[in-house]
C-alpha cells in the first residue's frame, strides 16, 4: 500500500522505515531539511538499535523515500501523522501546533477514500476536532486515531510486532473502511494474532495517555515505597520482588530509583492533568500531580544523598556521573533524571564529569557547562563520589575493585538500584542505594 508518514522524528522515522520493511511503499515527510537529508542518507538523526539496518534495507528496496515537500504525500492511501506534541511553554498542556500544521498542510493533497491516521499522543477530543476539519475541506478523506505504544530502545521491534493495536474510528461505514485499510497496513501483525481493539476516537486517545499515566504511577508508587523503606530500614528491591510475584501487580516497572524521564511519560501525565481540568474532571487525575511530584523528588533525593556522602564541601568535590540518557539503549536526554542530577550537582559547584555510551552529544548541546568524557576510567579518576543514574550494561559491569583504585574516595550512589551492593561493599566502597539498607 502507498503510505505517507508526516513527521520524521522518533516515532515517524521508525514508523516509516518499519512500514517499508513490511512491504509498503512509503514516503516520509518532514519540514526539517537536515533531518530528511540524514534519513535519506540512511543515517537516523538519533540512536535507536536496529533502525539503521531497516532504514538502509528499506531504502535499498526502493520502497522508502524521504521528502520535505508535503505535496509528495499525494497519491498515498494512508497518511500517518507522527509529529511531536511537546509540553506547551508556560503550561502543562500539550502543544498541538505541529499536529494542526501537519493536517492543514496535508488537506490540499488528500483524495476521496484517503485515510489520515493520527499516531501522535494528543489530548482527548483532538481527533473529533480534526475529523471535522478534514470533513469540512471536502476531499472525501476520513480520519482514524491509532496510538503508538513503542518504547525507545525497542522501537523497531515494538513497531513491527506490537503487543496490541488500537484503532479509534468514526462511526458507521467510514469507520469500517478505516478499519479495513488499517488491517491491510498491519497485515503482518494481524496474521500474528495481535490483539486489536477497534473503538471510538476518544477511547483511542485515552488509551494512550492512561497507559502512560499507569506506567508513571507504577514507578512513582515504588519510589514512594522506597522513601518509606529508607525511613524504616526495609529493602525496596526485595519488597518489589515480593509484591511483583502477585500477577495482578507484576514485577515490571517496579524498579525504584531516580525516576522516569524522557519525551513521553513526564509531559503526557501533565497534559492529561491539564486536559482533565478543562473537562471539569481535574479531581479524577489529581493523583498524577503527586505522581509527578514523587518523581521529581527522587532527583533531589539523589543529589541530597551525594551531598551528605561527600567528605568535603560540594564546591571542592569532583563528582563522577555515570549516565546521561533517560534510560539505557537511548541517546534521548529530554527531561532525563540523569542529566538533571548532573546539572544540579554542577549548579552547587561540584566539578562534574559525566559519561554515557550514547547521551553525551545531546547533553553537551543543552548543557555545555558540564565536563563530558567518553572514558569510564577518566570519569572515575580522582572522584570524591560516583553517582550512577542510568543503568547501562557498561556501568553495571564495572569491576568495583578496579574502580576503587581510580577514585579518591570510594563512595557510590546507585541511583538505579542496579549494582550488587555486597560486591561493591566488599571492594571497600560505601554503597548507597534508594531504599536499600
Ligand atoms: C514510554 C512507554 O513505556 C511506551 O509504551 C510509550 O509508547 C512511550 O512512552 C511513548 O509515549 O511514546 P519510553 O519513554 O521509551 O516509553 O520509556 P520507558 O521504557 O517507559 O521508560 C520511561 C522512564 O521510566 C525511564 O526514564 C526509565 O528509566 C524509567 N523507569 C522505568 C523507572 O524509573 N523504573 C522502572 O521500573 C521502569
């Protein structure tokens, strides 16, 4: 099928490549000429395992091309909208400027029978509003909302083999036609018996934000428990294992630490709260403000633990920070707790040296005041304290005996509760985790 993907950021670039890999004829469109140039050269503008491979193979097959011209969307049957919906400046609400602009620019190129498919995360009510805009333009095209659940670091796998598909469609015949077209687009997932929910626009929009709200709540729940564990001498890792064996709870997303970040969870829970308030139901999701507050508190907690552990004033100390990206397998530092901790420590006067397998370049653009090193050894050398804030395998594999020979003072703050505390202590380290005695 001929497909256009409008917006070639994280979501769009992966979606366009994956759809072409699955056999569709795809044009990826973005107004950012530099991004399009990089993609057209087979080089994704961000780090995502597996993406360079499918991008290259899809381009070699001739099924994938990129363009800065929205007119190149003409002729496609399905048009995916994958532009960003960041947090609005000065507010918690989502900024829909890019979504609105994408739809507006696409309108003149739509034809009878075309389907516009929103993938961006939007406040509930947006799809109904956009459907009316598309209908008023009179092309005969219709709209569906098909939220995306991909995780950074696993984006290719999540797009090619999603764990579920959700179609928000218009009522009646238009909805049936949209469902049939989307089933064709996702034929391979359909063949693999992927669970499918066909529903209305509002439900599809809410599925996405409520899924992220639930995940964020789960993380803040365990972080709140880890604060109680700290106050009572309990062990949060053992507590998480024990409650996680209850299938109704589950062990995933119960890792206490410096908290969640990235381009989705933080801004999505804030936008959800803002939208609920607009709907007069602010009280229904007021708990998400607490989820946000607990999350942000973990960053302060790691900073405070570091200050307390140091044997000298922070402004005379060298602090080694292991991790910058918001999670492993990603170079994304948007709202990254790791980068935030590094910046806060620097702000307090510490000589911060930070390292990360993928996140240095993006961090340097935002915070040139930090010192970055690509070498773990150089990062650790003469440190007065080490703070681990992203659980990359490279950091988990550090030999504590070797590391102890490099630092000035063997103090490690494990902001992800990911190291073997006993092994580090045995090597002479003062080991401090969150909610871990
Ligand atoms: C998240 C969702 O997991 C995806 O399903 C969703 O599609 C995506 O947002 C989106 O809306 O686009 P992602 O932002 O890639 O995906 O990251 P996650 O894997 O969810 O991790 C988010 C943050 O939570 C990371 O900073 C991670 O370190 C943290 N986290 C995760 C914890 O602190 N503890 C945990 O137990 C799990």
